[in-house]
C-alpha cells in the first residue's frame, strides 16, 4: 500500500533518483518543491519506491514496487485525479514514466494505451558549435509570451507566473516583424538542471527556425553553467535531429506508457 506524504517530506524520495536516470526531470522539480504535485511512498521514513503525480499529465514511478501496489498506481495514473484535461487536443491524457522495474499496469476499458520509448540526450560545453548571430533571435518578453501561448498551449501551464521564466536566458524566440514564429524554453528545471521544449508556429515550419532557437537557448544556458537534458519519443526523428544539431548527445532511454481518453 502506498501512502501519500506531505510536501515537507518529498525529499525523502530523492535518494531513489541517485545517478540521475533518464526520466528524473519529470519527478525532480516536484520532489524538490519547485513544482506542485503529489507523492506516494511505501515507507514515509525510508522509502524503497515512490510514485510522483504531477498536474501536467506526467507521472513517474521510481524504485521497486510490489505487485500488490499496481492497482493503486493504475488508479492514480489513469483515474480522474491522474488525467490532465486538455481542451486544445480534446482529450484527457496521462503519461507514466517507468524508472526502474517494469510495471504491468491495468487500464480503463475506454480510451487507448500505447507503450512508447523515450530517448534522453544531454548538452555539453565540449560539443562546441558556432554562435548563433541572427538578430531575429531574441529573449522572449511579456508580449511575446502572450503571442506564443496561442500556438504553445502548454506554455502558460508550465509557467503560470511568466515572470519566473522571462529575462533569464531560459526562453529564446525567433521574432520577425513583431511576430513570434518559434520559441525554445525551459519546460522543467531543478537547480542547474533544465529541460527544453521547442515549438515553431505551423505556418513557419521547415525553415530551420527550430534549430536556430534551440542552439541559441542551449548555448545561453551552457555559458551560465547549466546542465540541459532533452527528451523525445524515439519515433520523433525530427526532434532528435534538432537536439543533435544543437550539440546534444545520447544519455539513455526511458519507457513510457501513454493513455489517451477521448472526451
């Protein structure tokens, strides 16, 4: 039986992430108290497993779980509490990242589940690239944030307080004639660790904008001593190429179960 613990005890589960395995960025900001979430453990004093439940549809199972715990994890993952309402896509979605033992979870009868593999890459200062000098690449400002939110619905969900994102090198935008055409920004962070998300507005894709803003974002944070991890589903080759051209190198693989329920 997993027991929910209060936020002041979340750090008890941090040792389960020793070695920073792929997928840790989904749990680390919650365990460190940077983002809101819920944490369930087998033992509140010295946990051997933890299930981290976020408000964005990403959940992480870490450690070694007994089979008797699986029905509870399934309910937390795919019940109403674990599903994110998303009007933009007209779905409710939950994604469970497995770090450690393989879990045989059960799913609700309606909707569909897909087991996928996610690739994780890491940026390094050793992988030097020419600096990006295009003056259309700028820091995202408040007005640009509002523009970008129209084609990046997750942006205000990740950053409900935009002042914590802007002006810190954590969001690079391609802006032409006052129009934001693409943004690369930190979607998850914990201390010096960052994970980016890049989106180009649909009419402007295929012009190399994603590559340029990703390079600018990556070089900006590396210069300030940050560590950056990139993740993408292995069947998303475009995302992988974008990361590699920006100086990211393979770090590991992660198993993800994605459950989608149509409204």
